C-alpha cells in the first residue's frame, strides 16, 4: 500500500475513535451550553426587573413628596381665600386651588398605577427566580455528568488528537483537504475498505473453492466496477467510489467476505 493511503487509513481510524468519544458525550455539551445561555438570559432579565424596582421606589417617593408639597400649597391658598379683597383676586386664587387639586389627583392616580406595576414586577421576579433555581439545578446535574464523562475521555482524546496531528503532517495537503471535505459530508467517514464477496463452489470431486464475485463500497454499498478492483488491491493510486466519493482501499482483514452456500448473499 502506498504510504499516503496507509496514513489516510490511520487518520480515519483515529477519527473513528474521536467520533466514538463524541458519541459517549452525546448531547451533554449542547445541553450544558443551552442551560448556561438560559441562565444568563434569566439573570439579565432579573437585573432589569430589579433596576425597574429601584426606579419605582424612587418614583413613589417623588410622587409622595409632590403630594405633601401640593397639600401644603393648597392649605396656604385656602387660608389666603379669607384675606382676598377683590373678585379678581378671588378668581385667580380659586383657579390656583383647582390646579393644585388636579396635580394632587394626578399624583395619586400615578401612585396607584406605579403600585400596580410594582405588584406585577414582584410576581415576575418571584417566577423568574423559581425558573432560575430550576435551571441551576438542571445545570448542576448535567454538568456533573459531563465532567465525569470528560474525566474518562479527555486523556484518550488528547492522545488521539496528538496522534492525529502527527499523521496529518505525513499526508499531502490535497489529500487532507479531500479527506476533510468527504468526511464532513459523510458523517466523518472518508475512506472505507471495499467488500468483495467470495462464494463457495464445490466441484465434482468435492473440492471447495471460493470464487470472487461482486465488489462493493464499504461506505455506500454500491457496486465497484470490476476494473477498479485490481487498482484498489495494488494500492498504488487513490481510487474513489463513484457514488459516494469516499476513498477506497483493500483491507486484508475485512475486505474478503466468504459466503458459504447456506448463507444469503448480502
Ligand atoms: Zn460509496
């Protein structure tokens, strides 16, 4: 086998192991990431709610102050009413009194409105806090699971990644590019052994012979044209499956599939 092909097979074996590690981790990294995002969003929302709470407290204090001031003004105007000497003065004073009363009414109405908002806010904070606690609990559980899995797999993964780096260095860039492109499109599998079926034949003398029959791609199972088999087995150039684009090679351990007469051909 020419050496680039050998290294590509090695690279594929390393990547298969890395894929297995990812499978063991499963959805955990994604779940943890999503929970962290949810928690950050909830914390931001709670921050906004608490800021609004502070604003409302100031607003209420302000409105109450306004009412006290206006009530004092009102009292002053009412006292002045006894001292007026002209109709004009009387009219002007009563219109001032009306205006102050209106301001007091407005402030009282605003207080009711703001208090209502505060009540809703307190409810919302309570409910968001509850959700936050739930999410934090979920995060703790999943984070622990992920940490446990990582603890078991990190060492192996680091080793595999280091080996991968070494193997990649040995392969020409154009092959690496092709490998990565096909792997990305084909669930991480870019190079596969072919499968050749050998059927059992028994001659008149009772001798058993295995006759090579169809050859198929180990990735997509489509038939590989017979003229390519020699090239694949001699492994001097890189041959690709015409259907799935995966690179093909002959593997001494798995490519030869012997079928007995009783077995079904697959
Ligand atoms: Zn194929």
